C-alpha cells in the first residue's frame, strides 16, 4: 500500500529542485573559492586595494550571472515555484543567511588579510591546535554551516563541501603560514572538485529537463 509523501518532504524536494538540481549554485560556489585561490597572484600584481576591488567586482558579476542563468536556463525547464513559508522555515532561513555571512566573511578575512590573526607563537609540547586555533574554528564553522544546510535542504553533497572548503582553508594556513605568495593549491583543489560536480549536475539537468516546445 503506497502512502503519499508528507508536506515537509514535498517542500524539501521543491527546494532541492529549484535551488540545487541544476548545479548552478555549485558552480557559483566553486568560482568564488577559485577566485580566492587566485587572490594571492592578483594581489601581488595589483596591490591590496585594487585586488580587493577586483575580487568584489568579479564576485558580483558571478552572482548576477547566476541569477541570469537561472532565469534563462532553469526556469524554462522547471518553472517558477513560490512556496509558502511558515514561521519556522523563515527562522531557519534567517539563521542560515546569518551563518553564511559570518562564515564566509571570516574565511575571506582569513585568506585575504591574514595579518589580523594573532601571532602564532609555538608553546611547549605538541600545540598545533593552539597554533592554528582560529583556522580550526573557521574549518568547524564551515563544516557546521554546510552540514546544517545539507540537513535542512536534504542535499548530501553539501556535507562534502563543508569538509572540502574548511579543510582546504586549514591546509592552506598550515602550508603557507599565512598568505600564500602564489596559487592557493588546497583551496584551488577544493574549488575544482566543486566546479566539476556543478558541471556534471548542470549537464545532467539539461538532459533530464529539456525545454518543452509548444506547437503553434
């Protein structure tokens, strides 16, 4: 005897389909962190001020491109969904937005301006955790944030993204002891994995949901 899916499961599936099925969100995330991986190279050539302006400008262009592609690519295939938001869902959305802003701000600040971190003076004994305490906290925040998103939205790959990005940031701080002078390899590898996943999802989405052509 088959049972009809519950309303929360239906709403979760709609959120998955609208926000994560086409891979565009993954591509945006991968591009932003790849930009952070390239940041040290452009910083050495442009200087801190112009490089920061370039970073923000490219990020805004990527966000605008994301919404344009969703409008041009995704919506003709799956349509537009306006879901009813309960007070609990609004609270979850607000908490998620705050956590995203705080976590990404902390990551960007750590990578772009490592001088704000306290001196990492080694103490007695194996004190790697003390030496990289803030970087470890950033990693745990990334893992917690993406795990929370993965749980509420039912998207399992977000758990992987948290460990990739959080671990990549921590590995970069350990390897370079601050700002890298060239390409940030750990973060670049993490971003590459996310970009490949996003590209694969986009190809599958285009094949699974072709544009319906109506006869005149």
